[in-house]
C-alpha cells in the first residue's frame, strides 16, 4: 500500500471514530438546556452538564387537615375543612406555579379554595393574587402589602421584580382578620413591620399551628428596608406571635415544619441584634462597622446567621437610620 493510500485510510478511520463522541456531546448539550427550560426556582438555564433541575412543587401533611406545599417559591400552607380550603401564600408569579399549586391541593381534597391569605408583597409569596381573585377567591392581606405595591422600593414606585408585579389584594385589613370555615377558625394578624411593612402572620388555633411567611424561615432573616421592613419591629411582632398557643410553625422557606422552640430562638436573635445595634451606635460605632461589630458581639448566639445577609449592603443606610433614631429616643425592641 502506498503512503498516500495509508494516510487516507487512517484519516477516514479517525473521522468515523469521532462521530459517536460528537453525537454524545451534542445530545448532552441539548438535554442540559431542555432540563432548564421552565426557569422554575430561579434556575440559570445555563444548560451545563450536571445542572440540577428545580425541585417540583410538593404537598406534605403537617397535621390532619393541614398541609404545607414546598418549592416553586415560598412555602404555602393549606387548611382543609369540610366547607372548603384556606390557602396561605400563592407561590411564584405565573400560570405554571398557580396550576401546580392547585394540582397539589387537589391530591388531598375535592373541596374548593374559599379564601387565600398572603403574608407579604414579595412575588414568591404574593405572585398569584390575581389568579386566585379571577377564580372568585377573596385574597386577604394587610393593607401595607397593597401600599408596598405603590410606593417605596429602590425607585420609589413600589415593589418591583423581574418576574412581574403582583396584583393588589381585594380584601385588605389593618390589624386582624378572622376566617371561620366549617369548624375551623383562622386568625390573620399584623403586629408590626418586620420582613416588610405589610407582613401578616396566621394562626390556626384548632391545629395549634402558625404560618409566618418570611417573618420566620429555616434559612434566617433578611430585612427588606425599602419595603418598610424593621429589625426592631420584627422582634416585637414575633414576641406577640409567641403569646399564641401553638406547637408547630410553617416557615416561609425551608422544607419541613418547625417548632415553637425554633420561633423562640429566632425571636431572641432578632431582639439581640436590635438591642446590640442600639448599644453600639450609642457608643459611637460607625455605620460601616456596625454589622461586623454585631456579629462579633453576639458570636455563637447568632448561630449560622450572617449580618450581611440580615441587612445587605444596599439596605445598610436604612438600618443605620432606624437604629440611630432608636438610640437617640431611648427606644428598643421591648
């Protein structure tokens, strides 16, 4: 065989051997991209091999007649009665999230949703207010939520999110609102500004369960000062919640129900952050060192919380202003 023919044969064999490798790599690339197509859970849609798809919206029983629905946004709470269903929080904005939530509810009851409650303005909780209202369901929320949609925020135009803006709730209240459905009672209350200015906390007395939105989470707090949030008010709100007779708490984020002891720990940390911040400002701690000094002072009492997460850089000015005013007036979170 001539050198020329040998070269052509070798080249052909190498080309044929490369085809399956290229096809496999191309198939992997298509599969990764397709797996991120829904964009649920804030996925990047990068299509990188090994990317984990968002977890599906899933319902789980907490107590007989009471469920939590995880994933697809903040947690939802579902109270089932023989006269209908009460839903707390409505998932990320979008038809798919609403439809998935409703599909999960239908796996545990044939009763219709009679009331929805929304704990605060952020779209991962308030996203589907409009869809519930179009279905004829009254949506109960603190009047501060509707106000948050109109004013405040970084641009002064109210709450904004890349996913869109939730609708206003059609059944606002100021301090408390009671729901009676069959033999079940639900108490919705606003005690103070906390995560936002328009927070609601929800009590199911017959089940001894509370649903607290983002005033209580498994991952720690983050205070939305542009939406009227308050570190000092947050501790006061949870202090009032702890007067209720409950043993189980549904967090705004986190895959499992938690206990009253967990809420006690959370409230205590929020209270200590506020009181420590006031003391530090009174002794002259500058704004740019305040979070670091709080972290150092509280040490292990902070658990896994980081002050840069509780108050991020963009909200530091507003946090410092709140603490400075409290320091001058002599007020604290008591």
